[in-house]
């Protein structure tokens, strides 16, 4: 599926940005999922596109691009939060994708499945799933329809849900065969101009992912190949194609969302090396690092606060879980755990 909103955002993006903030301060707000600057994203095709394509790597990609169409008008205040009536819960009802490792699958093998079990045990509730492919209509048919109560992974600043405190911060990564010794860590590395590059794409226009947009801005187009995040859904692990391409030497370097890359690189037959993409914020407003939270309905404040307490209580368990799945993190000591080997 194409993403026409990118072209629209390019036309509408102002020539000059507000002068009462610095790029570094906005970047810090983005990295923390913070509303410190309270900038309001234009309510055009950006979030309608998010609603149609909500798989976590897709959400991350589109949330990054959405920042390109930031309004130059400071928000005049946030809407009043309404707390939903408290009703006894009989289960932790999770909205999830049945074929989306390393995040989730119907056999409960993803790290979001395992995290749901941790939370369910703490709440004294069984975990029940509403399965829906994280494609068009996911939020409409699951969370917003009331079929389930929590999505286990959304960007912390995601506007279609009330989000918890972030439980990890990850990054896009460069993926290469370890035996190549490429040592690429920056989008400005001159080696990239002569290598075969792979990027993840949301639809049939590869420019709608942050890596592709950043490479295109640097004039790298002819040596870039796109790999859809959707893939062939009839097969297991559709998004893993870009990692397979690196392993098979179809491309020299892949640029992919860290949690997905870290997991499949660990299962590769050859040693692969993962390196965080820099800069973390590509000018003007294109982040490659994101805080990830859980999302509930905007009126379900009580559940959000309960989840926050559980996340804080089980911080050590969550860090161990993320380590087990090879999720690269930045902003702490875990950020150094980036080499994925057999």
C-alpha cells in the first residue's frame, strides 16, 4: 500500500520552523515520548495512514515521518482527560497480531506475549487475545471497537491511544554480515554510496520509511532496494525478508527497526552485526530512536495507571525479557548489546 501522505507533508511543511525552540530540545522530547513542547501534528492523512498500517515497525516509521509536518502553531492546551467507569475485569484482553514475531504470534512466542503474561499474573487475570493482522483496520476493529483493552507496543507519543510510560527505547540499526567488517554506524558514512543497501518500506513507495527518506535526501537511490514490512502474510515472519537478504548476500547492509532486526539476526545461520543508526535525529525532524509503550483507550485512565505501576514493579523482568529476544536498546547500558551472533 502506498503512502501518499508523504508527498502531501512535503508540500505543506513550512519553509521556516518556529524560532522559540531548539532542535536539540525537540529531539529530547521526541526521544522521551514527551509532550514538553506540545506540538500538534497536522490531522490530515498522517494519522489516517497510521490507523491503516499499525504494525509496530510501521507505526515507528510513520510516526517519524509525521514529524515532518509539524505545525508552526503552539498548542493552546490539552483536552481534558476523562476517566472511564471502573468495571471488574475478568481477563487482560490484549489486541495482537497472530503472525508478527518477535512481537507476537498465536502460539504466544513473542516478547509482547511474554510481557502480557507477566502483567496478567500481577493483575491476577488470565490473558485473552483478540487476533487481528496489524494492517488496515487493526485499531478500528480491536481497541476502538472494545474487543480488547490493550495494545502491547505503540510509540510513546502515539495519538490514537492513551500510552503508558515507555518500557523500552530502541533504534533503527545497520545490519551487515560480521565477516564483512564494514563498521558502518552513520548515515553519512561514504561507504554507503557504493554498497547495496536494503530498507524497510510500508507500501510500494519506499520513501515512506525513515531510512529510505534519509538516504534519498543524501542522493542515494539507485543502490537502495526496498523490502516491505508486510511481506507474504501466508508465510511465518513476513518482515524478516530484509534480514534474510543480508544473510544471503543479496544486499550488503540492511537498515531495519531494531527489535525485529535483533531477533532475526540471532536466528541467522551466519553471524550478523547490528549497529545503531546515527544521527539519532536526522534533520530537520526525522528520529531513528523511539520510546515504546503500551496503548489503551484514551478514556481508560485507570488501566493505564495500573499498567504503569506494574511496568515499574517488573522493570528487571522486562529488561531480561528484552535481552532474551535480542532487542537493542539505547539510553542505558543495554544499548551496547548490539552484536547479534549465533
